[in-house]
């Protein structure tokens, strides 16, 4: 599941859910095919596409 949250709603999510990480939204974050890269730092990445 993916969601972009404002500060007020992020505070609510922090009280309700356990999550791995968060970061300020960037251009790639809400694009179709975006995934979460568990690295240091964690970030959103575009999934590779096939050219075949």
C-alpha cells in the first residue's frame, strides 16, 4: 500500500501503524510502477520496464 500524507495525517499514521521508513515526497513517489527501495537511505524507485 502506498500513500502520500500531510504532516497532520502522518502523525495519525505514526500512532496507528508500524512502518519501515518515510521520506519527503519526490517526483517518482506517486508514479505508477514505483516501489520502495530498502537501502540507506530508503527511497522510492521506478521499477525497470521491459523493452520486448
